[in-house]
C-alpha cells in the first residue's frame, strides 16, 4: 500500500488564514500534550496555541507546513539571525510532526526544505537544540549535524524534571 503524497508549503503573513491557524493550533496542542519539548508544557490550551501562531511570522522567520490528505501534519521554522554579524546563520526551530504521522520521513523532508532555503538566502551556518534523549537527536545526526555541546537542566518537562538539551550545528 502506498503512502499518500505530502506537500510542503511555505506560509507567509499574507497566506496565513483562519483554517491554517486552526490546524497549526491543533498540531501544537497535539505535540505539546504528547510531551514535545518546544517551549510549552501540557496541558496546553487551544487558545494559547492559536495566539502563538498569530504572532509567529515576524521579520526573519520563515515557516513551512506539511500537508497530507489536505491536513496539516507538520511544520518547521527557519529563524534568520537579523544582526549584521549573524547574517550568515539561522536557527532551525519548532520542528513538529503530528503524533499520528511520525516515522514517515516528514521531519526529514522539513529539515531538507529549511536547509535548502537557508542556502538560497545566503545562510551557511544552521544551529538548533533538542532535548537530550529525544528521537530527534538521531534525525539531526543522520542529516550531518554536529553536536556542539550539552546544557544540563535546560528545560522543565511536564513531569517537573529539568531535562538537558543538546546543541547542534551544520555548515551548509
């Protein structure tokens, strides 16, 4: 049985519409409630999720969504450094895949899309961080990211423990 095709679409302030906001808010609630370490803790309300997405598209933030069967099932951000001494770098942020669509290459496709655009806009250094022990560490290593270091007790988890984070970089 073949997997339905996915499409990756860039979202801009002009193309953000109520349906996209709704779907992104639902996606954010899904991954946060599942324990994703992306800056929020469960229980996470739909209203807070929607408010996040309403403000996310600031100057220097590029956003993509993944659609499968007309549903938004993933997203990624490329946050361009806006200072003159950082005009060569960007941060990969908020890589999310809906819990029902994981392990299908969606996160990898999102990463490759962001890396490609980074090159197009003249960014040669990408950085990111992720929670120690999360499966995402394997993805980033498989894409050629290099571990730059670890910070213990970096972010609080839903259980109240303080988890370490791993910092990665990649020259593109």
